[in-house]
């Protein structure tokens, strides 16, 4: 067992604050939950980034509420996998990247690192495009200018140098609350058919019979269960100082699990709200071809009859793009330190990731124009789904290993659920690739 290293730079990174927040062993449960709350929230923001918006809006516009059950199933799968991730971090005091480095040969580790980096870049492309769209919609800025301005978010990360990890969690909470309040008001304005919403959560065979529905279902899955979040969570959960006594470990696991479940339930509500908004405002009124976020923004006013709806939509989009910036930066740092034992300041890591993501974002906007942003966003989420099994496999194997996890190894039910999710994701990815090859 070995802990995270320390350094003097960018102290809001998890490696700088390992075990810095003590977990009280006594006191009211609500106060102890507040103390442990944070890591689950940071992970959850990746589940409501602009990539989620693109898949949810197109799914709601094209198919109404029919794919709501995919949002629910993906969120439940995320809860299982993120629970495994936090258990690995707390029990072994290693994040997933470090555990892989300790167990696998170098070629395997390099492959896992490369695929996880691809996932972060795909996610960052969505954040760039989402931020650029929000600036375009709210302030009339061109998309190209918005993409260029999105590059400056590295200054935000640099400005946080010297801040504690708890302050970063507070900022994320504020952004998530902004998104949640905006969508709550929008749902009140559009007035959904709640019976239809409830029916949407019942599984159906649409994705089996319709190739485009399958593409969107895979996109929703990739936008929800992000592979790099599995590495991230196993690291940031170690910012809580939990005793090594079995009883204290069990208590810490229970509290951190509650933090994760509540945070991901909030992300589920927001994703379901986005799809429901599109189904109610567009599909129900015959607008079944709304595949672009900006089209949704412009259509909300005349269809809902209130300029407030589109304003809140734009504000929430900007908050979503910025909130994901923090988690992408920290996840990249975790990967580099864990797999490569390479340490650079977080702001430099952010600069590298954003510079790489700007290339496909600029080229996509230049080549496809404003109307191609939605396709780029959905494509980025499909890339995430394709990378997911390569992060799930080592996570499930390690958390099931009694030699590594001791008495906290996954039991039969948890292992069964995890492997079922792995099989479902893999089959869905293969089905999507087969359908795309058939089209080509």
C-alpha cells in the first residue's frame, strides 16, 4: 500500500491534500455527512456537462420520453461503478491508476493511460463547445470567438492556486445549484405531462429497432458513466482522513457512499429534466428535428411564451461547461501521477488538455459550421462510451480481489451487478460499431 505523493504546486489537486479533511467519528449523522460531502459532487458534475445536453436534447426531440429509461439505467450503473471506485480508494489508499501501475505490466498501463486520456480530451471538447455555445447564445459572440475564449479557462485554474480542496468543492456546489435551479424553473414554465414522463422510465425496445436511437442511447451512456471519473473518484475520496481500523473504514465507506448516491441522484434529476424539457417543448409540438443546443435555445421563447426560459437555458449551459473544467483537470493529474509518475502543476496540465481539445473544436466548427456542433457533442460522448470498458475491467477485478481489499472485497451481489453492467456496455458498443460499419 502506498499513499499519494505531495508537492508544493497547485494545492487544490488531490495529491496535495491527501487525508487533509478529518472525518469525525462522533456527532449527529447529518453533520458527519456534510463533512464527508464533496467528492461525490465533483464526480457528478461530469454527468451534467454539455455533452449530456446534446444527447438528451436530441433524444427528447426525436423520441419524446422514450429514452428516459436509458438515463435512469445509466445513472444506476454509474452509482454502482462510482461506489466501487470510492471503495478502492478508501480501502487500499491507492487510486485506480496507481493500482493499475502496481498490478499490470508497463505496456498495459500505457494503453490504459492513453485510452483514459482520450476520454478526457473527448470530454474537454464537449466543454469547449458548450462554453462557446453559451457565450454565443447569451452575448451574441461568434462560435469561433467563443471557442478561443474558452481556452482562457486555464486562468481560472491558475487563479485557484493556493486554495484548498474544500473551496473548489464549494465552487462546484454553487455551479451545480445554478444548473438545478435553472432547469427546475424551466420545467415549471413548459408544464410536462408527468404521466408520459413516468412511462418514459419503463424500458422499451426502441434502441434495438432504431439505429439512431441506439446511437443516442450509447451517447447517453457515455455522457453519464465517464471512464476518467472512475480514476478521479478513487483519488479525491482520499482527501478525507479515515481511520484504518475496520470499524472506522466501514463507517467511512458508508458515509462516502451516501455522498456519492445523493450527488449522482441529483445528476440523474438534471439529465432527466433536460430530456423532459426537450420532449415537452419540442417533440410534443411537432419539432422532432431539434438536434442542436442553439436551436433549442432559440425555440424555447416562442414555444414556451417566456424569454426567461431561454435565458435560464443559456446560464445553465455556461455553468455546466465551467463546472466540468475543474474535474477534467484533476482527473488528468490523477492519470499522469498514477500511470506515469509524472508531476506537473494542475494549471499546466489544464493548458495541455485544453490545447489538444481546441484542435477538433476549431476544426469541427470551421468544417461543419454552427449546425454541426450537436453532432460533435454526441460523437464525443460515444467516444467516452467506447473507452468505458477499459476502465471498468481493472476496477471490477481489483475491488473483487480479497487479497487486495480484504474483508471489503465486493460481495456476490455487487460483483454480479458490476459484471452485468460491463457486459451490457460492451454489447451495446459492439452493436453500435456493427451498425456504423453496416452503414459505411
